[in-house]
C-alpha cells in the first residue's frame, strides 16, 4: 500500500489521477500544507468502517455458482446412556 499526498490545488487540477492513486492506498489531501482530508476507495472505506454485506448480498455475487463446493457428509450418532 502506498500513501500519496496532494495539495487541494493538485487535487482540483487532476481528480482522475487522485482516484487512480486511491486504488493503491490512501491519498492525503493537504490544505495550506496541513493534512485535511483522505481519499480512499469505497471498498476500503467499508472495510475500515466495519460495514459488512449481508449473507444474501454475498450469495448473490456474480460468478459464485461457478465455485465448486462439495463438503464431506458428517455422520452424527447418538451415544448410549446408562440410567442405572
């Protein structure tokens, strides 16, 4: 992960470069030489904020049906009880 630093002026002149840099790590935006904002991808924001998708959303992901999954069947047997 790389950290990029841009001034507010640089950001305003080339937003697309800032967005590309955010794919590789956070982009710190400075205002008068001091850090003021951070640009990151939305996926990274969700990861850091702890927001998780629901099971329904996860199972609806494209390409999921192409994954082979054959779990082994587990046999559960009741154990004998001694009531004496």
